[in-house]
C-alpha cells in the first residue's frame, strides 16, 4: 500500500514539474519575443525580478523530482510532496505571480512589475503573523509557568 502511495506521489510530482517547466518556457519565450519585436522593456528588471522565480523552480525541481534506480528502473525516492502547504505553496505562488508580472510587462510595459510587489508584501505579512503567534505562545507559557510557581508557593506557605 505504501509503495502505491509513493508511486502516486512520484507521478503527480513529475506532472507538476512538467507543467511548471512548460509554463516557464512559454511565459519567458513570450517576453523575450515581445521584447525583440515590440517596444523594449527593461531587461535588468526582468532578470532581477525573475531570479526568485527561477530559484524557486530550481528548489522545487531538486526536492520534488522522483529519483529512479538506473539498474532496474525502480523508484528510489518519490521526492517531497509538491502539493504540501507552507513553503512549497509559497514558492509556487512566487512563480505564478512572477509569470503574471512578466505577461503584464510584455503587454503594458515596465509598470507590470508593480504586481510583483505583492510577493515581498505577502511574505512580510506571513512572517509577522508567525512572529505574533510565537510571541503569543511564549506569553502563554510564561503565564502558565508563573501560575504553577505561585501555586507551589501557596502550598509551601500553607504547609509551613
């Protein structure tokens, strides 16, 4: 049963990575062609703001790609689950927002990069919410520890 789950995850990861690479190829080819054929856009902005997307795609490729044994073509590892929530989901979001920004830049010019500002803003929002949650947990732990100490002190006072 576990082997079937690993094979299913390997199959879905391979399909997700194939779609991701095809999408990247299409979007970036479209941008390069529109840049060559029509009005020139800033290539420096394109490289700098597309770099996080390429890094995310590389990380997803290296962690999610299933690996097979070359001698008997059996599945060695299925790769990390690419449909998992959390950081994996955020990396896909970075890639999709970058694609949307690249398409907007191809159609409307360098003003399309303003959409990309959503990525660091969302990252800051999630980081702050995690920090607040951790601070709340720390405060609750301190209150519990203080309550236990006070109760222990009362018991000691009564016993004395």
